[in-house]
């Protein structure tokens, strides 16, 4: 099995939604996208795989050092680092994006909620938004409008994912909902950590869902200027619609089991239709 196949398998296993979207990309671009997404999975799970934040910082530092080696021509012998290095060289990917993504991921190690909606937006933009810009570089879409659309789609995708992950984070006694909104609504984190739903929580999650939709709206204002070749990198917008609609049905209760259901079986047809209509 090649390293690129390994990356594809990791993405299919741990990031199914992005895996499905990548299948709509041109075949010659898919290996690079899988390498990017496998790298993202490596850093996104850094906090989840360790018992304390310091160890998470060490994992992120390993990747910072790996990127130093990759851009210096000496990538480490790692099944994700090697194909990532080939992808970076082939598409001349911007080093700054990787640095920004790693810096944003360091916030995962703080184990405290973002201070306010802007802090949450910055985190979402720095993680999935930055990753979306990198996918545009692999796809070959360098137009400013396309990159801005990608940033907003990625931000919306991250916000949507954080809403769906509320119960998962709560079990680990972590919360990504803005602290200022929680205070204003009267959310008791002790109740959330015991997986108890309350009206105050639904108020906050509803506001975060509105933030996600706002970024989707901004991205779609630019759709007429997006080259068709770039659309596969933006298809997570369609998936965000699916999950946000499901959240609305359950009154934005992230603890409702229906929120965790996978995307519907008709997803491939839905994505294909959005391909034709530019996400």
C-alpha cells in the first residue's frame, strides 16, 4: 500500500464527509487532497489522543518540525508526512497556511471555551478555513473570490462540526461554545458536562448555527465567479446545509441523538446536483 493510499484510507475512516467530497475532484488532484486531509486529521486529533495538554502540544510541535523538514527538503519517514511533502512540492503550497493552522490548533490544548463569537470564528477560520484555502491551491483555483469563498465555507463547516461535537466534548469536560454567549444565556457548564439539555443551551447553539449559515451565505454570494474545477473543494457547504437543517428540526439541541446521524444515503446524488449548481 502506498502512502497516498494510506492517507485516503485514513480520511475515509475518520473524515468521511471530506472523503466523499474529494471523490468529485479531478482524479489527478485527489491524492494531494487526501494527503492534506490526512495531515489535518493528524493535528485535529492531537488533543483527543493524549491524557494532558502538554502532550498535545508535543504532537503539534512534532508536526511543526516535520513541516520545517518538508520545506527544507528532508521530510520525516512518516506515512502522512511523505505524501504531504510530495503534495507541497507539486503544488507549491503556501507555508504560511500550515503555520496558521497549527497555531489555531494550539487552542485545543487550553481546554477553555473561546471567549466570544469572534474568538470562535477565528478558531473556525484558522482551522477548517485555512485548510479550505489549501485545498484551493491543490485544485488550482487562485482567484481571490474563490479563496474567500473557500475560507467562508471552511469556517461554516467548522462551526457546524463543533455544534455536532458538543456532546463528545462535554464528555471530556470541554466546551467550544462562546463563553460570553453562555454567560448571557445562563448556560451551566456543569449541566452540559452531565449531558443535560436546557433552554439556555439551545439559545447558544442556535446563535452558533446562525453564524455558520451567515458564512455559507457569504460564500454563495461569490458562486458565479467560482470556476467549476474549484467546486469539489466547496462541497462541504452542501453537507453543512444538511446538518444545520437537522439541527433546526431538533430545535438546535446538540444532545438529541438525531444530530449525530450520518448524512443521508442520497448524499451522492445531492452532491452531484450541487456540483452542477456550483455548491
